[in-house]
C-alpha cells in the first residue's frame, strides 16, 4: 500500500490499470538523490519560516539522511503503489520520521515544482558527464593529429577529390565541431541554472518560504522569476536533447568517414582488433561496428529530440501530466552517448593511417589545378583567365592520361603565355599544402597553431 497524496477527496484508490499507466518509478528513480537534496533544502526554509521547530528540523534531516543511505544501499526501493519517485520517498520519510513530523514536509511544495527542479539538476550533472566524454573523443582526434603531423590526403567536396589537405587539418575539423557541442552544453547550463522550487503547483507558495535559499543550496544561480513558467516549461529539456542530437550528428559524420576510409577502395585506415568485429560466416571480414553504431545511435538521438518536441507542442500552461513523458527521451540519449564515448575514443585513438596510400591519392583527380590558377594570379593574370588556363591544363593532361606535372613545356606554353616551366614548383602536394598559409589554412605551421589553440580550449572545458 503506497502513500495516498490525495486521500481526502477520494473514496477509493486507483484502478490497477490506472496505477500501471501512471507509474514512473521505473525511470524516475534516478532522481531520488536529487529529491532528497531538495527535501533537505525545503526543510531548512520551512524551519526559517517558523513552520518547523529546531527539534523538528533536526529530526527531519536525520530521517532524510537515513533515507538517503537506504536508497543508496538499495535497502529502500519503490513499490508499484508508489506512482513516482516523489511519492515513494515521501513514504520512506513517513516510515522513518513518523506520520506527524514526516507529514509536515509537503507544505509549500508540489510534485510539479519538485520534478521540474530535480530534472534540471539531473540534466546539469549529465551535461558534465557528456562534456567529459566528448572531450575524450576530442583528445583521440588530437592525438592522431599529433601522430601524423605531415600526412596528406585528398580533401573532398561532393565526395570528389578537391584539394590536398593535411590529415591533421581534417581530423581537427571534426574536433572543432565537437568543441562547439561542448560550448553549447555550457551555454545551456547557464540558462538552466534557475530553480523552480517554491513555485508550488503553479502559483507559488503562501507560506513565506524563500526560493532563493533553496536554489542556492541546490547549486542553482537563482530561482525562477515566474512560478507558472517554472513548473510548465521544458524547453531546457528540449534544448538539452538538441545539444545531444547535434553532438550525435557530429559524431556520426566522423563515423561515416571511418567507415569509408576502412573500405578496400579507400584503404586509408586499419582498425585495431580491439575495436573491430568479425563475421560469423566470412572469415576475412573486419567490420567497423563502433563507427556504425555511432552512426545508428545518432538516429535515436534525433528521434528523442523530435519525440520530446512533439510531447511539448500544444500543451497549455501550466503543468500537464504529459510532462511525465519528458524524462525518458533525454535519459535515453545520455545513456547511449555514455556507452558510445569510450568505444569511439578507443576506436579513433587506435586507428592506423596508411599515409603512403593517402599521399598517393592526394594529387589524383587533378587536385592541384587550383594551384596552377593561383600561381598565375600571383603572376598578375586575372583569375578568370587563370581559371580557364588551369582548366585547359586538366583537359590536355586528362586526354593523354598524364598528370598535371607531366605536361610538357610546349603544352604549357600553348595553353597560356605566362605558363612557364617553373609552374611545376607548385605542382606538388607538399607545395600546395604549404602555400595555404593564412590563418585557418592547411599549411603545417597553421595547423600546428590551430591544434595548440584547440588543446587549450579543450583543457579549459575539462576544468568545468
Ligand atoms: N511524476 C510526475 C512527472 O514526472 C510529477 C508528478 C506531478 N503529478 C501531478 N499529478 N501533478 O511529471
């Protein structure tokens, strides 16, 4: 038999199917430590408002300590009759403090302001775990960028060979987007650091309780300005789900490339055995399952965001029971990411890159054509004509199955008067890469600077 929160008005308890539909302890029990922290803070403001004596406050805090220990040890667990985590813990408190004292804690609060507050607390802690995991992936990318400072590969647009770039530059591009995901979670955290506790069911409390004191004790920067908003809004949950979905999408783009790079056709990488799987029938197979699961989970994260937004849409103010559906999608996104981070960091950090293969492909497909055009521009030729001349170089070379660096002096001269044989100086991959030396470019010194700045920012995020 659970605690009846609304005994007075009702002659009978809920029907069995009603209780089964209503129950949430199978997922909201993770909020229990936060609920107890909220109860401690609430007991203190009741005491300060003169609604608990010194002795009652002592008794209440002692009972809450015992309850916290019993929850942590597993000695106290919810039952089917408890409905939700808040009700279960109220039963636990009444069992420990007695009905008389335990019954005083509910004054001036509602499960509506409780759950809105505890959910924010859980998410704020989860955000820190997600940041740590994301930084582990960033570290793996940076380690590879350091391991292969000079390796080149054909940079691509439209998946076609475009211009040669440093592998380190490419890997750091992924790290940049992950650091923005981290930044997004930190921005989100600042917005979410407002405590709804004290909002009551929706209208606030008449008992002279101090919401700012509760907020401070629970680690919030302040309490909410509007009790209706405090209990009804879940944009913090949707924004969190978005930040995780975006992160999932960014991880998925890395994963997709690893999958491509690991094919026989690309042949850029070999996966470490510890981070690959075999086939039950084809003995030769070594599959990139970590990358594929990363790609797959991004879909779940997007779905969790969409589902939550659909739940929130069209809910009138203030609290509606629909809001109980807010927790599972974000809990699920966090759980999937926490599984993913160590595996993805492990897989990325142990990739072997085949730098010869990548170097061989770097100039293929006339990726140095832009270098001819820009070389002509540096000699004073207008870019329009330079672009056309470089295009003609490609056409002539392609027609006789040669590379751009294999065009004869005569062929060059026939294409454009300014195309003297010394153009071949820029017709090497390393010459091309080194020439892109403005900030943000792929020249090795610029990439090293970029890496150092990124490492500094990552370290600052670690200290969050
Ligand atoms: N378990 C509910 C939730 O997660 C909180 C309880 C509020 N219930 C209510 N009937 N007002 O949103």
